[in-house]
C-alpha cells in the first residue's frame, strides 16, 4: 500500500508540474478567472489588447482552437471560439471536454457562453437575448461527463446554470437596454440539420422557449469541473413552427447573428468587470460530496486525467 501511494503521488505530481508548464510561463495568465465561449472574433473589441494566444494540451485532446488571453481595462479574460476559427467544427464535433479542461487549467472560475438559438415561442423574438435558466437534453452522440472508466460521480444539475452568474449577466444586459428575457428553457438538439416541423411543434408543446445545438455538454462539464457557467442565448430566428415566418435558413441566421455579435461585444467589458467582483460560489464545490468511488480504487490514468478537478478532495483521504 505504501509503495502504491508513493507511486501514485509521483505520477500525479509529475502530471501537475507538466500541467503548470502548459498553462503558461507568464504569471498573469494564471489569474484569468473569466472566460467567454462563443464565435470567432468575439475578443475583437475596441480597446482590448490580446496579450497572448495559448495552445493547451489536455488529457482529452486539443481544444477547439487557441485560447486568447486579453486585457480589458486592466482585467484579464480568456476567449475560446467554440467551433474553431473559421467555424470548422460541427456542434457534435466540438471538443467540449478539452475546452472546459483547458479553461480550468488557466485558472478560469466563471464562464459566459454565447450561443445562437432559434425561438419556439412568439414572444422570444429574433434579436432578443435570453439568460437561460433551464435545459432539456436532446443530444445523443456526445460524451457528456468526465466520469467513467473506474471513477463514479453524480453531481446535482437541477439548476444547470449558476444563479449568481446568471443574475450578474441579467444586470449587464439590462444596463445596455437590450431586449431580453431573464429566463428561458433551451432544448439542445444534436444537429447539424435544423428541426423538422413535427419536432418543432413537439418542443413547443413541452413549454420550451428556445432550441440550439451547442449548450451541451459544455454546461454539464463545467458543473463537473466546478466552474460557474451562464448562457446568454441570442435569438436568430423563429424555428420552423412559425407559419407566418419563413423557414429558417443559414442566411437568415447569419444576418441576425452579425447584429447580435455587435451588441454582445459592447457588453463584454461589463461582463468582465462584473466577474472581477465575483466571490466563491457553491459551483466551486459542486463535486465535494459527489464522488462515490474510493480514491484508492480509481485507475491511475483516470485519476491523472481528473486530478486538475478533484485532487483537493483525494488529498483529504
């Protein structure tokens, strides 16, 4: 038992040292507590200085792209293009495990995700922003948990988005007087095709408000990684249920997306300012009592992959 313990500490310690090198040699990057996941060019805001673009290797492969570390009025923020620069990745192909792990590795505690969605209800109009409070998972081909292969954990997910970060996001959107909704239930579908009309009617009958393709599994993975996560959904169109509107097309979506992107960029400095005031949150301890497996029985390779998240709990054993 003593030899196994020393071997385990050696392996995990070696991995952590490698980790720290991958994070960045500049100390400032380690204080990047807020990140934005969204479209390419989200960080291209007047007055914002890109300090560095970092490549991070993770146990789950490469992230969608390089992470931009930016200075906004003296505060740091990280930006990660969900689909890669040039929009190269399908929703199902987005390496969410690598993305969340990489952001955690540079010290991120809060994530604001930006996502284009379709509307399932008349009052949720194209151009509106929605600070979602609920999710329905209709994906089927995505790995949605860091657990497995000898490590079992069950975290609470009744309220999928951080309540504190949601309220802060609401406050920022209100400040900018942008049309918005303070809550909404989002269905995350697999894609890449848009819904059939029958599906659209079904989702409306459930009382859902929005439909998109990218909020999962990143929301679930952020909870397992103990990162606060909030989603600002940007409505681009009415889904195909709407009889008096055209069926959704890519051209329609892109036109509204361009307008929405300009609006969200104006808000980003305030999001960063808001996050700088953030305190410790229950999200940062979400897995504290959620890991069922005896740490001594977790395979070393699995433990190595998850040490970034959970070593603080295993060290108590």
